[in-house]
């Protein structure tokens, strides 16, 4: 899939509307349309990167994680806890092939996940 066909690239460009909760020069954060927790946000890098396997940019990955932590803090979930998940490829549960992080909070998150 090319960046032109990518759902997240189309959201980032503004072609498809989304409920944005924050942004940085590297990424945007939107509410998940199928939330798995009371607070479920997707952190999406602006650059089209197919999956975690396709990047070696540790700086970008660190900034995405810090963005997630800041969103959790701003939403009031830092002290009670939250989870950040990166699904990679089909068996890992990735359904949109543009690297993204899931930030989940607002309920007890059991382990192991499904």
C-alpha cells in the first residue's frame, strides 16, 4: 500500500476527518473509532512508515512514546495508569499498515491482553 492509499495518510492530510486530540511536528493523535477503553487514542507519525519493522529512527520512536505519555498525563491517567501498544503486521494485530501507537486508559487493563 502506498502513502496515497493509506487511511492514516489521508487523515493526516485532512482529506478524511478525525477527532484530533493533539499534535506535534512528528505526529498527530486522534480518538480511535472503535475504542477498547474509555480513553483510546491513536498516535500516528506524519511520515508514512508501514510498520515498526520499517523504521530505525529511535529518536522518532522516543518522541512518539513521550507524546503518548504527555497525552495520558493531560487526560488525567498518568497516576492511575495506561497502556501503549504497537501492533506489528497481521499476526500482531495491525490492521492499518502505517505505524501507530494505541494509548489506552480509563479502566483496569488485564494481562495478558488478547
